[in-house]
């Protein structure tokens, strides 16, 4: 019985990945996900050496007030530009959270503070070369 459940979940996950892959090809603003877990490929070297170009980052939803300095988050900069950088400061302005971020390989922090509505989530797994 347990084996049937595992096989069912595996098949459901694979079908969901195919569906989200096809949907992403047709809509570049759509982020592939399975059970609210999102998958994105790193396209720049701003997080080297910790996260390399071609790595797959696995992102889980997060409540903004649970984000801490040092967490790696992915956020939407514009409709079709996503950034994965480290939080270097959390600003709590009456429960309205802003985040100052910086790429590990960058010398300076990012120009804009990130607000909660831009957050995609927190990176909880990096799969080396998994996005190639």
C-alpha cells in the first residue's frame, strides 16, 4: 500500500513538472513549481562561488517576517527578471518588511530595497548544474 502512494506521488510530480515546463515555455513570467516549490536556473555569476551559473535553485514560499540576514532569497525585479541574492539587512517598518540584498560575488549591495510583494521565496536547496 505504501509503495502505491509513493508511485502515485512520483507520477504526479513528474506530470506536474512536464506541465509547468510547457507552461513556462509559453509564458516566460510563469515560474515552474510543484506543490508550491519553485525551480529556477541561475543565469549569472553574482552568487559565486556559493551558487554557480547553471545551478538549479529550489525555492520555497516564506513569510516575510521569517526572513533573516544571511538568507538567500529569489525576488522579481521586473516582470521577466528574477534575482537570487543574499539578504544583508532586514528592515521592519510596522510589519512592512524591506530587504537589502547583495550578490556574494558583488562588491556593493543591490540598488533597490526589496519589498515583500516582490519575494518569490527562500532558496533551500541548490542542485549544482541541475539547471543545464
